[in-house]
């Protein structure tokens, strides 16, 4: 993992143990997202096409209800996703941008994630921790859910 020099951007590169089409499906299928994204009572509504929306919710044991939503700007199967990201109820509601590129490495996939537009270095660092946790669960899901 690499934290970008830019205090407004998360930058994470990771090799995942599955072919690119499986990784793309895990990032865009509601059923798959429910198995790895958030571990606490998750819901997922996903329409992964340009202009399509998504909404992910959970009930965190300490933070309570959490929801994020956005709109897909780019969806190139199985290589690239670009979508907006907004936490519901956050004041002011700040929109950031997630870009995920998937490079085919045969039985593995190189994932490059850029999440940009954070208002502060501390907001960026919070999302580094969140993305790291989510990608750890994604990697475990890909290893066990063949």
C-alpha cells in the first residue's frame, strides 16, 4: 500500500488471488459485496454502468448506521470502475471519486485504487484504514469463495 504524497488522495495497489473477471464481479455484484464489503448487517444496491447508482449500508457496532452512495461514471468490464462516493448524513456532504483499475495477471489480478478529493489529510487517512480493511476482506473472500 502507498499513501499518495497528495493529502487528498488514497492510493493503494494490491495483487489479488483471482482472475480479473472474478475480481470485477466481486466489486460489482450485490451478492458478492454482501459477503466481503462490510461485516455488519450490510445491504447493497448496485447498478454498475455509466450513470447507474449504488448504495451500501451497514449498522456498525460502535458508529451505528452508515451508508454511502454514488454514481458510476465509467464501468469497463472487467478492467475499470470510476464512481463518485458520498457518505450519507455527513455535513457538508462531500463527494469524492474512486478509480479502480484491474490488470490481468493470469490467476491473479493487480488492483490499483485511487480515491481522491478528500478535504483533509485526516479524512484521507481514515479512508486508507477503511479501504485496507475492505481489501483484506475482499482478498479473503477471493481465496475462499471459488
